[in-house]
């Protein structure tokens, strides 16, 4: 699992090194990160940290602050777009949980 403390929290705004990383991976890379995050989510609740860890592994990313923050920020984006559902505090990956949306109208 990710080497995050229980109190680790995603900063409100990306730090400059995270912005540089996002620019380096480009739009195609961000879309690939999004796809990996959705692929590793399940219909049942999973910790954000777990989904991010699996997506980092799948993408061959090192577990570093910038890459973790970028992936968590992409989870925020996926929740906002309705591709993932959230319970808990999304900015605290060890506390927040996500799942694939239910298709049964609930």
C-alpha cells in the first residue's frame, strides 16, 4: 500500500512540481491515469489509497509525493464527473473511499 500517514491530506491546489508532472505526462497520460483508476475501482467501497496504489503500479509510476497527489487529484476529477462515487474525505486517501457508480437507479 501507499506510504501515507493517516493524516496525509491532498493540498487544495497542486504544488509546482505536481503541475510539472501533469504537463510532462500530457493529456494522453492523464487519460491513461484516469482509465487505470477506474479500472482498479470496484462496485464496492475501496480506500482511495488502495485504488491509487494499484493505478500507480499499473502505470509504472514511482510512489512519490507528486505522483500520489496527481493520482488523488485525478480521483477528485473522476468523482466530480460521476465516474466514481465517494464516501468520506476524498482529500485524505486513507479515510476516503470510492466505488464505481451503481447502475440500479439508487
